[in-house]
C-alpha cells in the first residue's frame, strides 16, 4: 500500500502540473465550433449559471433567446460553447484529481 500511495501521489502531482495544457489545447482547437440554441437553458443548473448568480448577474431570460434579434453576450457564449464545455470539464477533472490526491495523502499518512 505504501508503494501504491507514493506512486499514485507522484502521478497525480504530474497530472495536476500538466493536465491544463491538454485541456487548453483542446479548447483552442474547438473555438470555431459553436452551437445552435434549440431550447432556452438559462435557468438550468450549471457552472456558468451558478457563477452568474454568485457575481450578482442572474439570467433574466424570459425564454425568447432561441431566436435572438441582435448579437449579445449569450450569442457569443453560444459561439464558444464547445470551448467553454472543455474548460468546465477541466475544472471538474482538477477537482477530481485533488480529491483523489487528498485520499492518497490520507492513506499515506495512515501507513506512516
């Protein structure tokens, strides 16, 4: 268990140091690809909507954002949808790695 714990902690440290490079490269690769909004999702739970509520800018969309008459920040976010998805996935991957790292460190401390 000691060997596994040491090996896992080193691998996870390596992941935490280098993982962002792959996610950012993928996000940059996906910049030209957006999405066509089919339904209003401004009131669904998600990282972006939670962030907007935390900074005091909740969505006030009544549901007519599917066919916008002008280019807005929501249209811009739709244009960058896949890149934003990759950045959110990176946040979740880092959180997962940190939890696993703390678990391995706990195992390591129990063994010693």
